C-alpha cells in the first residue's frame, strides 16, 4: 500500500469518526432538549395546579369566613355584642341614676347552650342548660314561611277580576272584563317583655343578659305564636286595632268558615270533617296541607281505624289523608283550623329592641325586650284557610248514619 493510499485511508477513518461523534453529540443534544421540554411542561402543569389549589383554598376560606359570620349572628351573640358596645354608656347611666338607653340588634333564633352560661363557681358541678318551665310548642310560628321587612309597615296589591265572557251577536261590541287593583298596607304588632332590676344588683349586665336570653325571647315568641292564631288586629269596625297581629281565626278576613260540600259519610268522624274541608278548599283551587287540632282531637285522630281495624293516622309521617296533623293547646275545645301553609305569611322586623329605663319609684331599672311581627293572608287566599268552629256541628252536617 502506497503512502498516498495509507493517508487516504487514515483521512477516511478520521472523517467517519468525526461524523459519528457529531451525530452522537447531536442525538445527545436532541435528547437533552426533549427532556428539558418535558420538564418545562411538567413545571407548567404543577404551576397551574398550584394556582388552582390556591384559588380553591381562597374560595374555601371565603366560604368559611361567611359561614363563621353567619353563625356568629345569633340572638345571644347579638345581645352580648349590643351590651358590650354600650357598656360604658350604660354604666355611666347607671352610676348617674337617671336617663334611659335603647339598643337594637339583628338576630336569628337560637337555643341556649351550656357555653352561654357564665360566672360558674369553682368546684361546683353544673347541670347542662338553664331550668325553666317547659314551654309549649310554637306550632303556628314554626309552620309558616317568614318574610323580613325592614320598615315600619308593608304594602301589597289586591286584585279583582270580573269575567264578562259571553255570547255576542254579529257586529255587536262585547261587554268588557272588569279589573281592579287596590294597594293595601299593614303595620306591625309589637310584643314586649319587661324585667325590673334593683339598683343594688351585683352584676347588672349579667342579670339583663341572662333574663333576655333565657326568658324574654321565649316568652315573646310564645306570645307571637298565640297572636298568629287569635290576635285582635283589624282594619275596621268597633275593635279596629291596626297595631296588633291579625289572627287567623279571630279576623274573618283571614279565613273561610267550614261549609259542608254535600257529601255524606257513614258514621262520620273528625277525619271526614278534614276530608270535606279538603274538598271545600280544592273546589276553589287550594290544597290544604296542615290541620291544627286540639290535643283531645289529636288523641282521637290517632285512634281512628278503618273497617278492617287499620289505623288511619300515619304515626311515622304524622299525616292523615295527606294532611299534617299539628296539635296545639291554643285552640279551644271543638275547634279545627286547616291551611294551605304557603299562603300564610309571617312578617317580621329584623331587629329586637332592648331598652333600659330608670324607675326612680322603685330605685331600680325597667328593662324591656321587644319584637315586631304580623300575619298576612291576602283577600283571595282566604279560601285556603278553613276554620271549623265546632267539629261536633260539622260532623252532624256530613253524617249519614241510620
């Protein structure tokens, strides 16, 4: 092999080695680039996930804060906050033995808990809760929807429509339908409870707080419940009382008296009176879903059986023929009230009032708690409230026993 051939062979080998090395370097660079792109994509995905998690956490924190704010607004916390906010002013008033102060606070209903009880003596075991006479169930106050009204009165529109549709001769003008709309107003009934506190009481704030928390609120709600049924509120007449609650059975504008449909029932019972009342309401487009009864009627209803000895009242659902049976001691013997619950609206002002006034005659203080409420049944909806003044009389009207 000549020197030239050897040189050419060496150059060829060097060239091949150089090209191989370049290819390997390029492949390595391409692999490194692909790996970096993959890492960048993963980092971007992680960053997006982190942003999403932070946004979700922010929403959770906001919801938790709102939930916490809502939970804090209870009757008791609002009462405490109102007293604390005016503590210096109240103390100055007490020390001066004159004047008065009025506090307002927005509240929602709440239950007394052991955590609300303060000034517990060291080493003394405390029974949970605060002992008081067991209150009756506020069945009317809890059975109807409530509307918050931030005003001293509320208005609504009542409409009447007279249908004049009839035959008409050719080229003769038909009679016109008559539509009339009237705006009506109603004020609130204000219920109050009062406590007299001696000037020598050891802890004025604790005395007021415990009374308002444990007694005043419950008594006021119980009174409102009674007035929803039999309040003396009225727009006109000798007993006009626009500042009282318009009771469901005491104001004839709120109910329709029971009228037998004409159907007859063999060995009629109170269950048949309820059935006939349902038919009376349905004939006018209303569906009764609640029946308020006396405790005696409740016991009677629970014991009713069909011809095969099966109980008619459903002990699990509390329903009789699709109507919820609600016993109350606030109805008189023999009375029965049936309602389509959605048409009865309880209107409430959002504030409770706490007022402290000097009573010089007793060398003490009068403390008042007040709440404003009202009931509304629109004129056309009274057909969905059926009042039975005497179940015995109603049974006699529908009975077909021999």
